[in-house]
C-alpha cells in the first residue's frame, strides 16, 4: 500500500514534533483491522466499534495515537479517502478499539472501507452503509 504509506508519512510529518532523525521514524506499524469485516453493514447515525490487533505493536509505538479515515472504492483508479472528516483521531493505538458514529449525511454505498493509521495505514475489507 504505497499510497497509504506516503499519505501517512505526510500526516506523520504534519502531526509530529519528533525530530526527523529520531529512531521512531524508522519503525513502521500497520495495525491489522478485525472489525469492520466484509459482511458488515453500518446504518447512518449508528455507532460502531472499530477493532484491531494490538499484540504486534512495536514497543516504540505503544504510546502513539491513531487516525481513522473513511474511503470508498468507486469506479476510478484512485481511492476516495475523506481526509477532511476523520471518523476518529487522537485515540491511543494501544487500546485496540475505538467507537465511531457514522455521520447521517454520509451517502449510502456498498464499497466503503476504513483506513486505520498507526503510522502506515491499513485498510479494512469493503463494507456497506445503508439508511437503516
Ligand atoms: C469494543 O471492542 C473492544 C474489543 O473487542 C471491547 O473490549 C469493548 O468493550 C467494545 N466496546 C463496546 C462499547 O462495545
């Protein structure tokens, strides 16, 4: 996922006060998402528990914060990631879950995914968002 790695490098650079020579920057952690799954359907306005594996978090990343973006596949070559409206941000990555609410004005689609950024992003399977 070169795209996500580049994006997260930019986010990391924008959000981090760490010195560029800090050894932290050389360790990349991509959290494995366990929910949502491919069979998942989210209704508009409802709240969901996004979960991921924490057993493989490198020691150096234990204190870092995560970011979750919503995207959809669409029919173009590019991924449509909503960078302006994160579903969640500034939560401890070590926790392994975060509750998010699906905004009511989200268009219904069956090809959404989320990307969870530790410092490199990982993508969930495609899932569905419906009115009810
Ligand atoms: C969310 O999932 C985590 C991990 O399975 C669990 O510990 C937590 O209780 C859940 N929270 C809610 C509100 O369902």
